[in-house]
C-alpha cells in the first residue's frame, strides 16, 4: 500500500480509503447495504490488514448508525494509526437548525459524531455539501473552533464547486482560520467532470483529493454490460440513480475497454478502473465500499496494479469528454502562459 500526503498537511493516508455507507442499512442508505457489527468488523480488519489507514463515514449514513458501528469496531484501534473521517451537513433531526453548515449545527453535529464514534477526536471532519444560506465566515470559524478545542484534527469539504472552495480558502486566509486540507469528490472514468475545475483547484491550492464512488456506483465493476439488465445485487437494480448516465453508448465503450485490458492482465475490470484513478496526478486516495469480502479483496488489489502508459492512454481516449469553454479557448489562445493548474485542466486535450 502506498501512502500519500493529504494536501498541505503533514498527514499521510493510504491510496485506498474504506468507505462505510454500507454499514447500518437505515433510511436512504438501505439501497447500498445493511451490514451490522460482526459483518462489518471482518471487512474493516481485512482493509486494515492490507494497509488501509483511513475509514470514511458520515453522520447521515443510516441516520448515524454507520458511525456507531465504526466506533464499536475501532474502539482502541486509533492508537495503532487508524484514522477516522466523517462528515456533517445533512439533516440529523426535524428541527429547523438541525441541518446545514451553521455554527449551531456543525458544533452540535460534531459532538454527536464523537459520541457515536466513541472517540475524543475526529481525524478528518468534512462538510458533506455546500450550504448557500450560511455565511462562509461562520462556517469556517466553527470548523476552526472545533480544531482549537481538540475535537477535530483536520477539515475538508465534499461536493463543493471550484468557486465554493476558493471562496472558503479565501475566508480562511483573511480571517486566519484553519483551511481545508482536502476535498472529497465524485470522479471516475465514467464521470470526468472534476477535471475541469476541481482537480485544477486541488493542484493550485494544495488540496488532497479523496474520490467517492470511483466505480460509478458499480457501473465500472464489470458486472454491468451492454444490453443486459442490472444484476440483482447491484445498486442500480435497487433504484440507485448516482451517477447520472448521460451517454450510455460511451459508458459501454468504457466498460468494454476495461474488460479487454483486465483480461489481458488477468485482473478484474474494477481493479483496472481503480488503478487508473490512483494513477491520476491530483488524486490522493479512492474511497471503496462494498457488502462482501470478495468485493473488498478485489478492490484492494488495485493498490498494487500498475497500468502501462499505452493502457492508460487507451482509457483516457475512450472516456474523454469534450473540453468546455473557456478551456478550449485557453488551449487555443493562451497556451504560451499556462500554470500547473491550467495544464491539469487541459490534460488530454493539448493542442496538436
């Protein structure tokens, strides 16, 4: 297992993070899984044995039950270097202030997460989503307070746009608050939208990148094929709608390319898709989830898989989407003065 520095922090995390959305099985998360302590413990131990040092959860996963299960399993294991990441933003009650990124909600939510996780400190506390109703000055001050109180070690964001992130970082710098060390985003061969704004922001601002749903909700696992119904054990069969499929023909072309490369290397299509992501310059770690030991065993194998430059190029080409404005214009008219972040935004679309 390789370990990478998380943004500008001194914290090192494994290139594979264990996701725990499948723990608990309550509310909307039922569609992803319903693992309880005994089953989840076996999977956690497997990941730790393979070198994974970060578990990612959220208070909204199964209405807090995922955090409770993680807390039960990890009690005492944090001393061995196992890190806990969780998130807050979504409703955790019926009250008008039981959601969002307000100081009121974030501090209340953090203290509730600490109780469920049975720990004194959360290693990485992430804003689960944007809140356009709360001033960023209030949000960043609340996160800074949690760090200074010793309840949180590092903070990050998830599902923010590029301008949201830069605005938050500006507020932190201006008011001398702790800044985000990372962002958690959706990114995969099927959905490369993050390359236009979010990855360049990460390169320019020194942010780590954690990737959620790196197999596009299982679409890139190899179980899904052209002109075939979704398998009964898949999220799509259960009605899961993320990520949206905008070009079905493109998706199946990607899957067929993954299958071809996988067969030539004697590995699974999922491992090829995950290895492609781990090899992207701005990516720090990919978050893998699952319901069975076989799924985790297979996905963990991606940590050791190396794709050739030709294989990577083939995947790049088959999954590439058109370059949006203003990037195509910058490539055509401003290529003489590009920064490292600009180059990241234009990667694979260079002027011929």
